[in-house]
C-alpha cells in the first residue's frame, strides 16, 4: 500500500491545516478510534519570538478537526528552550482554548516525569532523560512550521518531537549536538510521531530556528508517515534530502518513506508547482558536509 501525503496550497493557517487534514480524514479517524488520549507536540523554541513557534491557528484547526470524531483527552505538550519565564500557553492563546474544551490538557514538559534512555552517539554512550508522556503516547501528533536551522539545515515535524522529548534542562539538548544527525536517529527508536502536520503557510528562512525571517511558503503538509511529510517539506524548501543528515539516515534505517525516492501518493497539489526555496542558514555549506 502506498504511503499517503496530503499537500495543499495555503494562505491561511487555519484553513490550510483543515483542508490538509480532511484529505486524510478516514485514515486519521481509524488511527484514533481505539485510544483515549492523544498528544499534540507543539514547538515554541523561544517563547519571545512568535515566528519561532507553531502557529496557534494551526493547532486550533487540528483540534476542531479531531473533535468532530474523537472524544478522548487531548494533551498539548511543550517545554521551550528559551524564554522559559514566559507562559507561552497563556501568551499564544492555549490557556483560553483549554478553558473552552474540557478534553484539552496543557502540559509543560519540564514538569513531566522522565525516563533515562541510552544512545550510542559518535561521542560515546549518552544517557538522555526523555519525557515519559511522550514515550508512552498512544498517538503522538507533531504540528510545526518549517524552519531553517543552525545545526541540521531544516527543522520539521520529527525533530520537533525528538528534541522536544529531552527533559532535564537545555544542557541535555546541547549534549546531543556533537554527532546530532546520528543521535537523532538513535532517539527515534524511543519516541516518534504518529502524525506529522507541517504548516508552511508562513515559515522561517535564514538564521533559523529563532532569528530567521518570515517566508511565505504557501503550503501545508500532513501524513501518517512523518518521514514522508518531512522529506516532502525538505523538497519544497529547495533542499536535497542527502544534505539533511538525520532525515537521510532515517530513510536508510527504514523509519518511513522518503520523497521523492519512494512510492508515495500525493493527495492534492503537484509538489513541483509549490517549490519555494528557503534562504538557507549562513552556515549551510558547512552543515551539508555532515558526513
């Protein structure tokens, strides 16, 4: 059976995400039919910079979509790396959203229990504390905007979950940076999204993931194969998948399908019509030499 990826044009966060999800409604409905809770991993990174965060309207659109057929708990989870003194849930509207829906629970992952997992890094064995909630999630949704990145060239749905699951302080997130591509693949053995939603209505280019500039990419992607979603987004951003070490290695490890190499059914737009290259990070030439 072909992997399905939904791709739509989008000039509005809410409408774009809704249309993108509707293309996969039957598959998503089936996936959540026997669970009583699901986790949405949003991405704040730096709570002081809205462009660095997951668009609130993208999350609201997903929740309105899922509530039409799902009755279990919805846990919105995140632990920002910077701007931690700011309550991002309050600042960006999640607190009010939770007040409107009894099913929604807000979780600061810094307050979550951790479980130590060991990975075999190029720098030796590392012990990494991971969020127990994310590790045990019955269904884990990653909702992000596409951004360029100072270490791995692009950051999308999978990396949002893998790095976001690391608890115990920012020092542990820095700890994985030496050999980061290999380390991310190791972490994906323990925690991995079940559904990827990438809202490219407005992304970030240049000095991402925090200091970049606005990029009106004009598309939205969703898939129950998050690697297929991330690699399609990589293509639309104007990158070669082989330059994005962690995604390339996940493809080699058969974590999912890789666009355009594998047999993927694109529902919606022709990807070639939506290629909109992002200005890369200043360190791009160095970063692409990850091998």
